[in-house]
C-alpha cells in the first residue's frame, strides 16, 4: 500500500495539549504559557481548526471502542486495563508490571495482575507532566517536563512505593513540545528529547535535539539535531541504530509538512527542523538561503499532522514472521486538518539496509465520520509476543494478539 493510500484510509486522531498544569502538581516556577494556536493564519478555514480535548474522565470499560477497531485477519484486540487518566507511555518491568505515564495528569500508574485480573495502582503522584518512562534493572525512570527521576526496586514496593529521586534537572521548562519520551539505549544511556520551544522557530542550542545521559544523570551530550518534537524512539535489534518519529511544524498548510520516521546512522546528524521539513520542503520563513540537501531526510513520510508518537521494534514470536523486526508506530492523529488522518497503529517493514520497504495499518478504525473514537499514543510488546497500545483519549490500554485459529476462521 502506498503512503498516500495509507493516509487516505487511515483513521484520525489528534495530539494536543492544554497549557494548564496538572491539577494536583505542586511544581513551583511554572513554565511559560504557550498555545498550539500560535502562528495560525487568520483565515476562515484555519480559524475553524482548534485543538481537540478528550473526555474529562476515563471511558467506562464497557464503552471502549474495541469492537469497532479494524485489524488484519488473525489479529484480535481486547481491553487490558481501563480507568487510567490520559494513559500515555508504556513500559514493562522485570517482573511483568506494566507502567503507564501521563501528560495531563500528575500520576504514574502500574498495572499488576492479581488473581487473573489486572489492577491499576498509582505509584507516583504530584508530578508535572510525567509522560516519559524507562525501566532497567529494577529501576523505573520518570521524565517530567523539566527533570528526570527514578524509583529503585519499584516492583518490590508497588503497594507503598517511595518518592522518586531526581537524577537530572537540566531540562528546559517550555510547555511547547516540552513533554518527554525517554528510553534506555543499547549503550546503557538514557535518551531524552528536548523539543523546539515554539511551533516553528530557530531554537537555542538547548532545544530541538535528542540528548543522552548516563543513568546517574551525568555526561549529557547531543546525539541528533534538527528534531522538532519526537514522541517515540527505539533501536534496531540488529544494527542498534536509533530510529525516531518526529512531528513537523503546524500552520504551513493542511497537507504540509508530513511527519517523519527518521534513522540516526551517526551521532550529531541534523534532521532539518526548522529549515527543512519532510526532507524536501524548505520552510517558508527559515528556509531562505538553505537547501534540504544539507540535512538528513526521513526514511518515511508518515502523513501531514498525523502525529506519530510511540514506536517500538517488534521482536516477539506471536505475530506472523513478516512482523519480526518491523516497527510499530502509533499515530495519535491530526487536529489541524479539515479531514483527520492518523489515529491508527502502523506496521513499517524495513529492507535489509534499514530503509523502509512498506507501511500499512495494523489497527485502524479510531476515526469514524471524521470523529475520534480513541487516540493511540504508545505501543509496547510483551514477553509473550502480544502488544499493548495506550489510548489517552479513553484512558485505556488494549492488548493485540494473533492466532492461526483466528486467522483460519476469518478466511
């Protein structure tokens, strides 16, 4: 399937934030206010496009849209957990606990299986946009807007967890593109992005990149530049190269620029923002005198304003063999397009040289009649080969499975 066909067929959802702080956050020196409408043209068409806000409370379990979602034959979907306000980043602990971050609440959650039932517990609260999570050797790392903290041996104290300990506080406090996705790389370092502090601008050196630090918070260095706002990254299971999603600027047009899937082949590469977007579109303001050939182009265009966020390589054995080492990408969905796109989970298959071979939907149907039924944010493979998908619109986590028996029944 071509990406144009994919864009036309894809369901849609949208990424955007309220600039108000989480209600119970106690963080002093609140960040500078920002609006996603900054830069919106004063035209009738553009003025009709405004950020979307989901239900004020998590959707009841029996009202979740699992029966209306579309998957290829052999795949099934079920509710893994519900009642998780603004469920975002997913991580799995050594003992199987599923941790869930949030951008609009002040909490981090844990999903634990007890007596065959999944229970949701709060393991941290009073935080400021705790969107980013990482886990290694018993320790949960939490990225808020401007700092990273950790809770050691968290799975041994889920009923009475200690308060997080800050390990790194050298992150800017800008709301614009300021929430964080974090991960620990094969080099045993913690990777954290710092988005551009605006819709579109020439950022200071402190912004617009991905940096990495040691697990104790020392040794910060930049590994990728020209990154406007990445909401997900992972490492190729064979080559160990870093792949990341990136959200392009708003208000250039409804159809430009497309969001990106990128690959880092050496530290320090520049991926274009704010001078060039999608690898071949010079910015109308900052592209003068520049050339897109100066920058690393994306390996795939993922649709205009489709908001690709969480991504993981699939290394499990449950799905068919052609899913092995493919990338699963959650597209949160557009809001500043008249006809919404995104709101799905893609499977992106790669060639042996690491370039993109194909991209097609794994889960669709989150958009009906140009209206969101849900908004996928992150994907997380489990040890049994199934895959979790978070939905911040409904405050839920779904589980995707595959079986040959189900595939045979659907023929």
